[in-house]
């Protein structure tokens, strides 16, 4: 099937201000996950995944521990999830996931990011049906057939495996996240996983060129500047 994985990720921040924003986003998500479930990562798999992801993005332990302690305290903010869908510059498809304590404020912030950057916000379900909710693992390698055989031997349900530029990407149903993770650890212990997450993966890509590329990057920056935005998924692919 072969497709390029184009999900926007939280990268290592270059400025202290940007680092604080990354820490805040992780802290909020960990707090909500621990508050709505168990604060014990051994019994709350979603929390365990979040903590591992935060550590991989170099979030300090004290930020993680503070969020869990806050959830254990019972008090604190009452966050809810919000998802917005629409079309970005060049008619690419975009999904924006948020955690908010004020839905009206968040909607206005997201709407402004769309309106000011030649994008159009839609109603729920506008583009969601064109994405697949999947577990995605990326690591260095060149033989996807061996990886597929290993995963099949561990009885893992694999959606797709691609190999591009010395990087193997494994796609599986999001419910198979820990099964894939454990299978890779069991059969390929020497492999270092570069990226592992549950994400919305586009079924088709939209190629952007010319002015649309700069506008799209400005649009993503505007969304990322919103404190309530946790993740942005899109199907944009930049023309060479």
C-alpha cells in the first residue's frame, strides 16, 4: 500500500518557551489520563504509553510526577476533549485534537487559526472518515519482510509495513499498540524504536506546492500556538 507517514509530532523544542509549552501539553494529557483512569501506569496502559512518550520527548520526571500527583489529589481543572476537522491550505485535510476547560474559548482560537490562514473549519466527521486510527512504529531497517514475519509469528494484526530511506514503519489497529510493542521487543531486541504512537493516519495524501506550502506551515504554527491543542494530524505532502 505504501504511504508516507505525515503526522505532525512534538519535537525537541529549541527555546525555553517552546519547551515549557511541550511540557504543559504533556502534563495536561497525563493529568486527564490519570484522573479518568488509574494513576498506576501498570494498570492504566494509556497512561503508561503517555509517560513513555513524554520521556522520549525529554519531558522531565518532575513534570510527569506533578501531573499524576495532581490527579491523585482529586481537585484541579475539569478538562474535556474536543476535536475539530476541516480543510487547510491547498485543500489538504486536517484533524485537531484538544484538551480544554473552556470549549467556547478553544473553538474561537481554532476557528481563528483556520480563518486567518486560508483554511476552512468543518463539522464533526468532515474529514475524519478519510483517516485511520492506528498504532504507528518507526525504526531503522531495510527488510520489512522479516519484520512482518516476526510480527505474524507473535500473532499481531498488522495493517501495513513500509520501508523508505532506511526507515521501516509498522501500522496496526490502535488496539494492537502494546501487542506490537511487545512483539518487536521480543523478536527484535536490538532495534531502537524512533517513534511509537497512536495517531490518525491519512488514507490519501494531498500534495502542496508554491504559496500553499508557506501558508500551511503558518497554519500549523497558529494551531500549535493554541494552548489547548494537543495534536494535529493532516494529509499534506510537500512538493519537491
